[in-house]
């Protein structure tokens, strides 16, 4: 989480102009006023930035940034190990 969260913060502040003070572990995409199009674009930017296929369905509006960070962190770790991360819509 230590390396992924700053990258997520950088994407949210730089690309989506979300104030850094609003980017908290308990924040959701909905609370950051990210609509479905913005969430889909966020998934694309994460893939381009981190090389992780962050399916926008996984980044659903009620997931917290802590949830999203954990998912991306696991995906980065699995990608580094050459494994596939299973995608689930459950928490």
C-alpha cells in the first residue's frame, strides 16, 4: 500500500483534479465525485501507469480507496510473480 497509494493519489490529483486532502483511505470514487466514465478512465490510466488491468467493474463506486489500493497492490504483486489475479465483484 505504501507504493501504490501515492501513485493513485498522483493520478487522482493530476488527471482528475481531485484535491489531495479528499484522497483518504475511506474515500470512495462516488465521494470523490467520480462518475462511471471517470472511473473507466481511471482504470485505463492505472493500466498505463502501473501495467495493471484494473477492470473498472472492480473499481465500483462503493469501494474505498483502501479496497482499490489493496486490489491493485495484489495485482502488481501477482503480475511481478507471473500469476493471474482473479477478478471478483465481491469484497
